[in-house]
């Protein structure tokens, strides 16, 4: 089971995840990629990390714009430690 993140834990975590924000109980970041190919490559790499952690983000891609939305459905669509861990991996890939 995932650990729900308190507001204070979230504030600390976000300080280490530049550009990530909270919108509608989701952890969100929008990336601007150099090309469509780079966007798709990032999506593929993110998919491997997501599958490995059995945690699947909402991914929206429009040409060079990549938007990632994370929330944990089995925790009532709240932000959990799973979201923060995947956000950190995504930051390594696309950030």
C-alpha cells in the first residue's frame, strides 16, 4: 500500500522536484522538449520506469510539449510516495 503524503511532506518533496506543481490532487509537470522525437523517446523511457514500479502516469504529448500527471488511484486519487518516486525518475529522464 502506498503512503499518503502530508502537505508538509509534499512541500519538502517539491523543493527537490523543480517545476513540479500540484493541480487537482495530481503531481504535474510540463516539459518543453527539443523535438517531437525527443518527446516520444522520453515517453518510451518513462513507460519502462512506470511499468517497473507498477504506477502509470497520465501522459499528454503535443509535438514538443510533454505533460505528466501523477496520482495514485488505489489511494483515492491522492498523491503518495509512489508519485514522488516516479516523479524523481521522470525528472532524471526528461528534466
